[in-house]
């Protein structure tokens, strides 16, 4: 296949969605497909660029695969593209599925504008690939499309540590927690800090924040100030961005990962933690509950429920037998989860089926 992959900015960015894109490119190329990565601005340029963008998109690709986050730029171009045989949206995270959008009053200008723009974009594609059942259902609420669910994998092929290592770590002190994600409003770090501050001060714990603090400097300042105001800044370490080896080393010695995001399309970071037997405290908003079973292999929490997050933390700090049992079940879940090879195989097969079925743009 001759595939064009459209991404917002550089494909080398560190978020999980871009890693998914890179894994897919590598898989397609290993199977003899030609892949052209096309970088576009996430928002339409004010002047000068639109024609140049369209020329890069309007080529005789078998499939033009588009990261849906580019939709503000692509919605005006797609109806005019004659070159690609198929246009397929790769949907990591829909803006209209964010709680602040879905909970806005009917008739809200912001809600209507976001939903309408994403709906208009999805009407210009032939099919969609979603990274979770949650995201797929939000997609087909907007437009009826042939949709494949192809969840991400983690960092490793299965478990990264042994059950014995998980048991041994569960007895270690201090209790170690990690937050992994860019420090932006959606990741909801201040709520986690509030919960940590309520944990009994007599408990020995420390927490590490791994993630870019420059992605949203205002959010990072708020988080640091909140930790200081809660008088827990002596227990919180802001590590910033780290390389893969450093992150893996952190996960090896950590008990719990907590990222109470206001919305996660899938939540790749929870799966990555589970590969190390690290107990995830995951957001209930999004796709995490498709692989995190609350109370069994992790916890699924309302991202605004500070009391519940505090209760979960206190349980795990004080009951090391339960911490160990849940960590081992997390390890089993990660070991059974589809690998990158299996996921990208399913994507490639879906694209080939679309082409062989003669169901693309010529029949629209």
C-alpha cells in the first residue's frame, strides 16, 4: 500500500498518540508499504499555507490516514481531495467527548461549535480507527462510519518484571507514587495533590511527577504552588521529561501510578504501569475502564472525587498484602493485552479490506 499519514506537527512528539503513530509507520514499512508522513498545523494557517497543504494531501495514496486531532485544518481540504483512494481518520481523542463539552448545556455555543466541526470533519472520511471502545462510540455518535477499535500496547511485550519482584516491592518503604504525563490542566495533577495531602502524615510516602512542565507553564506553576500550599512540596519531586530508561527505572521501584485525568481517550500510561506491576489509579472518563477493573487490577476513579482517591491511596499505603495482590493482577492484565504487532496488524488488515472492498471515495 501507498499510505499517507497526516499528523499535527512533528511525529517525534512524546505523547502516547504520537507513539501509536510511530509504531504504525514502522509496522507498515516492515511489511513493504510505502509511508509518507505529512505534518500539518493543528489549526488552519491564517494565510499563505492552505494551497501548499492541499497539494501535499491530494496525492494518489491508496490510503490517506489522518490523525483526527488535525481536523480543524483538514475539514476544509478533504472535500476537495481527488488523489487518495481512501481517507481514514485515526481517532485518539475527540475534543467533543471532553466532559466540559459533553456537560455543557444544549445550545451552548462552545459545545455546538466543537461537535459540529468534528462532525463535519468525520463526514469527509470513509472510515475510522479508534483507540478504545469509548472513543469509537463517541465517534459514531457524531457520524455513522465503519470503525475499527485498535487499542495501543505498552512499552514492553508483556510483563516487565516478575510476580516475585512485585511482592517484594510491595513490602518496601517508603510508599512510592508516580504521576506520568505532561503537566497540563487535563491531567488534573492538583486534584491528586489534594488527595495526597489528606493521607495520614505518619505514613511514609513520596511522589514523583514525570512529564513536561513547559507544555503549559501556567498549569505547572499552579501545581507547584498547590503542593507548597498543602505543605507536601518536600515529598513531591518534579522530574520533568525523562528518557525511556529513566522512566522504566522509576516504574520498577514504584508502587502506584495515579493520573486522575479529566479525560483519557485510552490511557496508555496506565497500561505501561501495569507492565511493571504498578497499581494504576485511572480516570473513569474515557477508555481506561476497558482494561482497568476497579478494585481488581487497579482502581478507576471519578477525577473530581478527592475523597475516593484519598481512600484508595490510604488503603494501598497501609495494606501491603492488597497492594501486592492487585499489582500481580495488573501484571497479568498487561501480559495478556494485545501487543503492538497485533494492534498494527489489525489496522493494516482493516485498511487492506477497505481497499479490496471498493468501498472508498469513488462510491461516496
